[in-house]
């Protein structure tokens, strides 16, 4: 993931870190969830080029002075204080927004059914388990190991967005263990 901080000069600085997303309370504060560090670094390098960001402030280059891209005319000089922190930080926020995990759109866990008699139970983009025989008064809930998975997140968010009108989404209350 990308960890976003602000340095002493007021510029946003990005660091790559490995984080167990299953233990994160607010996934909407997570940027750049990728399956491995190499994928995250590649994505960060792409963002760097697309938005003319500073490789030094993105921690892709270690240097005391100007970053190499500034010397090539591809960085606007945030590494030297030539670009204002406000201007640079706005571009960073805009660049990172596409990689942010969406807010969970529901107030509770939900049972997501396509109308075929069963449903999956999801909370904060994490599949908690599934329900069999949803139409019964006491449906059978089968709990599975809770773990955030970036591929599952992408599939779920896309599926819900594309099929919202065809889905039955109902609040689900987990019984205390």
C-alpha cells in the first residue's frame, strides 16, 4: 500500500509498505492496495510519470538535492521547493484518488443475493461468509475466515455497481460468538 505523510516543508511524501488489510479499520484511508511490492512500485512509477510528481518525494529516489526527473524537466521542482506544497499536494491527491479503496456504501454488514436462494455476507469489502436458504426464517450462515483481498474487493465493487438493480441487498446482523 501507499502510506501518505507530510514532510516538514508541507509536501506529501509517499512510502510503500506491506500492510495486512484485514486488520485495517478504515479501508477508505488506504491507497494503492496491490498484491505485492513490485506491483505497487510499478503503479507508483506510472503515477509519477502521468502527473509529473517528484521521485524523491515518492521515495523512489534517494538524493539530497533535486531529483533526476527535475534535471530532465519532468518534475516541477517540489524537491527543491520551486513548486508550492499546495500545488504539488493537489496533484498527489488527484493522482492517488483512483487508487483509493472506496468507502463501504452500507452502514452494516449486508447479505447480497442474486435471487437464487443463497447470499454472501459482506462487510467493509470483506466476505464474512454465506447464507444458504435465504428465504427461510432462520437461514443457515456459514462463516469463513475474514480476510481482505484486493482482487475480491475489485470484483465486488464492480459487480455491485453494475448489477445494483438486480441484487437484493439487505442489512445483516452477525450473531455474537
